[in-house]
């Protein structure tokens, strides 16, 4: 099976999320690579376990970010994560019992990752950036004409503090 290629639609712009997403894609590619190996079942179990644990860690980071920034669609997004973990667990159980439909499994992982990152995760980062921009827009700005507290009506000749010549 050809490797799953990263494309720019999956770049969220958040360094932590992008790094973790790329690690998930690397793990998925490891699964695809192993699928061609003769003793694949044992190896796939190891990689699936790594992927399962890493996905949970990544979801925790993402869910912490959503909580920190007050993301309004957080509950629905968390439900998507839970559904993925359940499905991944069911497929891993199928693998353990020796009746994993590998093509179905690989297709599910690739489709879910790409759609979830490019649609759902990108929405979190966009929303976070919009909030940051609104905060910046609301911050009083100094237009640079004068330093705070400087009275530019003073010509220096009225007995104020001046530098010696
Ligand atoms: Fe997510």
C-alpha cells in the first residue's frame, strides 16, 4: 500500500499540533509499511499500540488547548476523539483475534486523520488565532506621535529642565 502523504491542507499553523499530527502520520505509514511484511501481525500490534497511545496523548494536548482558549465547539470535538479511540480499539482487538480487514483499517485511519486534521483541528487553530487578533485589536495603541507624559508645548525656554550646552 502506498504511503500516506502529508499535504499542506493538513498544516494547522500550530507548532505543537502540527508536530504531533506528523508523528501520527509517520506511525500510520509504519503500519502501511509493515502490512507487506510476512510476520506482520506481531509487528502491527506493536505499531498499533504505539499509535493508540500517541493518539491519546495528542488528543489530551489538543483538548487542553481547546479548554485553555475556551473553544466553543469543544464537546463535539472531544466526542470525535472518543469515537476514534473506540474504533481504533475495536480494530486492534480484531487484529489480536486474527481477523483484521487490513484494507478497511488502513482506509479508515487515512481518511479519518486527513479529514479530522484538515477540517476539525484547523478550525481550533483558526478560532484561537481570531481570538488573539481580537485581543490585539482591543489593546489601546500608541500612534507613535508622542511619548506618554511628554508635553510638547514646552519649548525648553520656560525654565524647565534642559541639558547644559
Ligand atoms: Fe482533534
